[in-house]
């Protein structure tokens, strides 16, 4: 029964019968309620949880089953979108033209329709594959700040690696720079030294907020696994950084001494403004303050086009998934994907395998050893299907965790950002992606992909099929949880 009671056998017959009727009503009700506006696979996972572990499954669904933000947050997002569209309609300074095939222009139109941010030309983009190098460059940008610094990261730690960055933030605030800092509450709460971090942050003049805080005592409560997974740094509206890096030392303070491998991009030009719009939206959500005076368009500094694509529960559509599928189906020659958590929904799985089956050279870079047990095993459950379709899988050697998130299509476009290719990033996390058309940026990304391939081991289909039955079993069971992770 859904309403399991340890003393059920000692209850009067009429009460036992009544509980049985309630149990039946609940089971029938959830069959018609849970599938609404959910993928069939997600609905089935919830139903299995409720039917196999009734009381706990129902409780967990009530706590975590709603993946949309409150009406207030969605209204704020729509308000920002409307203001962006109005400002762009009145502006004659924004160059939205860029070269490329028709399908790429179609993808840019899709992004603008979903996220309101246009493709903007006139940028400089440089990729930074080094972990400490990225932190050092961000620190130097903060040291040069004159007007404002806007920073948001999913996981944050004030440690020996990030010490210089936080010192730069503190010194910037001391000299009168407006410094705003956002970090995900639950993402950072899990890190050792969280209380010390808060104490040190409170001692500075930095304006800071937790993103999506879960503090019931203070009246702040929501589904706890809706997270802000974005990584953004904007300085003076002139230079910005985004990508996969969390602001923490490379091993995440873990005894296993795994080392994370990341990819960040340093940006200059009009794209800095559009990236700052995403930060401003998140700042508005946490403070009710809109930073309109910081959103003036940056000038042209180069010849690279770029488009920022925000996504998450505040949007009606899964912006990142729709973009990824559009580009993957457009691939004609080569598709290279790097995703630390590749747990696709059916649409993305079909897009990738179909690309390989129609002759596109498809390769997937993943970690040999993941940092999250269920996600890693769920990911492995897709390998045989991918290999059979012709996808080449390269596993980055442990103890490194390949945490970079990016892909390239032909010699036409590169995409990078905070979004994994899993259902959590598509439905539950607030993410930010960057679409970069043009051969110059693809060449930069290909050099990074070449580095991965050089040190990775390619997975063999026959070898994979011969793995122990217990490992196969664990992979398959973990796959059942994929839509709930």
C-alpha cells in the first residue's frame, strides 16, 4: 500500500478497508497526474519509484516532482526578455550579421526566439584550457576593474588556489568598484570550509547573495535540486569569462585527489553585454534590483560572432536541448562532443546516433572515471548503443575528471558553456551556453579536442560488451534514475 503503516494488521477492518481505498485512489490519480507535461521516461521513473517504494516515493515526488520555478521568477524572466527585445528593436548599434550556412542562421533565430538574446558580431574570443590559467586570467581582469565586477559561480571555495581571486575582489570593492558576487547555495554548501568562506566574505565590502537559497527558517524554500549551474564573470562591461570552471581548487578538496579538467572562454565585445544580461537577471531574482545602468552595449573589438543562450526552469522551453539537437542534426562531416555527464534524453540520443549512421564522423570525449556514481554508471549504459551506431568514444584517463562542456559541428560552429548533455542540465539547472560560428573559433576548439584525443583511450565495442555482468547490471539500474538525477 502507498499508506504503509507498521501496525496495519492491528487496525479495525473498516479502517484497513478505508486505507486500501485511499491507496487505490492515489495510485489511479498519479497515473493521470504525473505524466502531464513530462517526458514519458521521466513520468515512468516517478511512477516506478512510487509503486516500488510507495510512501518514500510519493514523498520524494511531492518534494522534487515540480521542476518549474515560481511564477514570480518566471514573470521576472519574461520581463527581462521583453526589455531586451525592446532595447534591441530601438538600437542601431548592434550588428547581428554573421557568415555561415542557412542552417546556422536558423539556429541563431531559434536561440533568439527562445532566450531573447541575438547573435552579435564584433567580438574577440580566446579559449583557456588550463585550470589555474583561467583563474589567473580572471584574477588579473578583476585587478584592472574600474567600475564594476559581476561574478557568479555554481561551486565556490576560498582556498589556496582561489585566494588571489578573492583578494582581488576584496581590493576592488575597497577602492570603490561595485563588486557583486553570486554563488549557488546548495552547490557551495557541500564544500568543506563553507562556514569559514561565509565568514570571510561577510568581512569584505563585496555585495553577495546565495543563488536559489534553501533556508526554511528564513522563509526561503523550493525544490532543493533546482540549481543555478552558471559560471559568469563580467568586468566593466568590457571583458567577460564563461565556461565550465567552478571557483575552487582543482581537486575539490577530495581525498581521492581527482583533478578536474575545464575549458573557459575569455570574451571582449558586444557579447560581454549579452552575458551581463544573464547575470543581471540572476541578480534581479535574488535581490529585486535590476542593473540597467550596466547594460550599455560594448563596442566592436574583433570579427567573431557570438550568441549567449540562457536556459533553465525559468524558461518555458529547454533552450539548450533544442539548440544542441538543431546543430547536431545539421552536421554533415564532423561532430565532436565533450560532456562529463552524457546522459541524453531520447531526442538527443537519436540526434547523435543518427548523425553517425548517416556518415558523420562523430566522437565523444568522456571521463574514464566519473565523480558521481549514479550519473557515471547511467552514462555508461549508453555506450554500447553509441558504439554500435558508429560513435567513437574516448575516455580521458583517471585521476582526471574531464569536466569541460563543449562541441563542434563541421568547420562551422562551436558551442561551450556550463551545460552538460544530461536531463538535469536540460530541465533542472539554470545554464548558460555560448554559440560561436566561424572557422577561427572552431580551429581553437579543435586544438583542445586534439589534446583530449592524444591522452585518451578509445573504447572498443567488443571489449565493452565483455565487461562483467555485475557492472552491466549496475549501469542499467543507474539508467533508470537518469531522468530523476
